[in-house]
C-alpha cells in the first residue's frame, strides 16, 4: 500500500504542478473572479515561501494539511524548476506515505492487540482517548490559534 500511496501522491502533485501551475493556472484563476480574489490574497505569501525555502517547502508541505493540496500548483505558478520540484516532491511523497502507512499499521495492530487482550471496551477507551488527545492538541496545544497573537494572514 505504501508504494501505491507514494506513487499516487507524486503523480498527483506533478499533474497539479504542470496542469494548474505551469499550463493553465493563470487562465483558470482569471476565469473565476472569486477564485482570483482568493488566490491574489494568498499567492504572494505562498510564492515568498517557495522562493525562500524552495524544495524544503515542497517536502514539508506534504505534512501540512492545506499545503499538501496546494503546494504543487503554487510551486508551478512561482516558477520552480521541474527537476527540483520532482526531487523534493518525490522525497516528501515517499516519506509521507511511509509514515502514514507505518502509523496506520502499527496503530491498528496496537488497537487490535488491546481489544484481544483487554476486551472491546478497553479498545474503545483507548481509541476515545486518542481522539480526545488529538482534539486537545488541536484546540489547546502548540498548533492552536492564539487570540492575542496576529495569525500572519
């Protein structure tokens, strides 16, 4: 499953890089005014990110939710060279798919072992605690938006 996920991630991002970023991005954006307004608001910041960090932005963008979907075509719009994009995108896609695949495998195995050893209620309790921990990290942890700080947007 990991090689299939890596290949799909790499191919999908390359399609986004070429079809949206390099070939049709400006025309596609200009065709829809609401998209153009949003893109013109976000694109300069993202282009600066690509210009400043280049391949590292493509690699680490794979692990950040919104960037995972947009970094490829933004790199194309920003004029990043395709060989450089391909290298960092492939490295990011392989690491991302391996990490997610291994986490799912070992997390699922641990949950199955807990259910076998301690029963269904113990397994459900562990799963519920994991969900609550994830919600807590999102709302109160280091990645939460602080109302006292500017968000940079």
